C-alpha cells in the first residue's frame, strides 16, 4: 500500500489545509469516509499524543490518517472549492497527457 503523505507527515497539516477546508478535521474526515473509503485499505489511523497548555491535562490524543495516493487524489477531486476545481483540472490535464497517441 503506497501512502500519502509519507509517514512523517499528516493530512491534518497537509491535505486538509491545502484544500482550504473550513470544517474541523475530524468532522470533515468522517464525512469523507462516507464515500466508501476503508481503513487499512485506503488509509490507516495514526494516533498521536500531543502536548497541551493545560497543566491538569498536559497531553491529549489526536487522530490522524495516512492515505493512499488514490484516496488523496479522490479527496482532492470531490472538494467543492476553488482549490478542488484546480485539482480536478490538474488531474484531467495529466490524464490527457498520458493518453495522447504517440506518433
């Protein structure tokens, strides 16, 4: 399984932000999974302990995900925004280039 982004990065900070999603990450990701994406096939769950500024609760667990390239591409293509439109146009153009007959 090829994952996007590489295991040292997260979509919380990368894809979600790049697509300029206004919905909080956890709500957005669970809604995207309704499209039929499957854990351990299209993405893997990564739990991280993060520091807080709260002395009574110094750490919190944050869920993150590592995606296959196909899932990342599909997420880009289904976003209804200017950035989503640019992604769709990019992938359409790339596919046109791939399928141009070579003379």
